[in-house]
């Protein structure tokens, strides 16, 4: 269940996605929050550099692995503008991070790309629990998902789709 506190962090994730798009990256952003509610890490997508593994969810996982204990990781939440891709979902599960809350789902992403006439991505957009079944997940949030969709439309319109 998405709470008002969750919505605040998800809104920040979408703001980070907006920043990513402004900087020439795909519009995705993530925020890592401790079990006590402290924002520990935030980032946006950096794949415009040519390294397509520079997802904000993966960066949050790497930060958590280096800076948090196993117990701290297990009660943390990652808030993200879009449901984790399989790479990020696997990393999240392997490091033992807790809950994921997302603004837009992998299913929505796939539908939107098809509607926009964008070729399928090189990795199937799958639900997190298909990759890491033990991770608690919540989302999508309709009003925030529409903002993410709008960002994707801007991205692909600039590429001629």
C-alpha cells in the first residue's frame, strides 16, 4: 500500500527522472530511504554516457552494499520512477535490500513503448517479483505514472518516435 510518505519519495524519484531527461538520459530516478525514514542516496539515470548499466536503482544497490549493514539494508526502501529492470531487480535481491515502491510499472513501460512505436528494449521489462520473488513491492501510482509516461513521450519524440 502506498502511503503519503511514499508518495513524497516517489515524487522526488520522478523529479530525478526529469533531471535525467534534461541531461540527455532516459527518464528514471531513484531514492534510497532507511528504515527510519532518512534519505540516504538518490540518483538518476546516466546511460547517456554510453554505459547502459548506469541505472539509478543499480547505483542505489551499490551504495547500500558499501555503506549499510545487512540488517539496515533489509528494512530500507527504494523508491523509483519506474519498476526495476531485471538487472536492477536481481542486484536488489542479491544485496538484500527491502521494499521497492515504484511510480510506474514494467507492464506500463512495455505498453507505452509499443504505443509510441519504439522498438522493444534489449532486456524484457519484467515484474520485480519475477526476478527477485522475496522483495516486497508496491506500485504503480496512477498520477505519477502519467508523469513518467509524459517524460518517455518527450524522450522518444526527440528521437523521432
